[in-house]
C-alpha cells in the first residue's frame, strides 16, 4: 500500500471510529493521561495503529471481534512495532466500554514504566 493510500485510510478511520475507540480517545486526547500526547489512527511504517504516544513509544490497540480471526496478522504487526522500539497494549472493545478506568490505569502504568 502506498503512502497516499495509507494516509487516506487513516483519515477515513479517524472519521469512522468505533464506539470503544471514541470512548478511549475522549480520555487520551489533550494530554489527559500523565500529560502524554497521543495520536489516533496514526501511520507507523505500513501499519495504521489505533493510538500512539510517540514520546513514550507506546501503541494502544482496541480490538473487536474480527481480531480473533486475524491473529497471525496482529502478531506480525506487533512484532514489527516492537522491533521499532514500541510497546504494544491491546484491549478488547468490551473492556474499553465497560472498564474504561481500568484500561486508562493500565495505559498510565505502561507510560510510567517506559519513562
């Protein structure tokens, strides 16, 4: 996929966020978690990640049911991100929607441990 196609796809994903992604973004945006900045639907290499804190090299992924069907792809993607120096946290949509505070606490813990 070329750079322009990825950029267009990232824009579309930002417009069409899932309910879980919207909920998490409302808590991550504007440096609300440990004053760390996050970007959403951001291109890293040939991948688009749900959320990333570039300053702390932390990627946060919100997974829906389709991710259970693409475990090999997700594993390869995570391996590549880790080779680039990123830590990857994954949360199921349900956890983001029903246990938002616990998800934010896990993200804060990861941000603290990486500084």
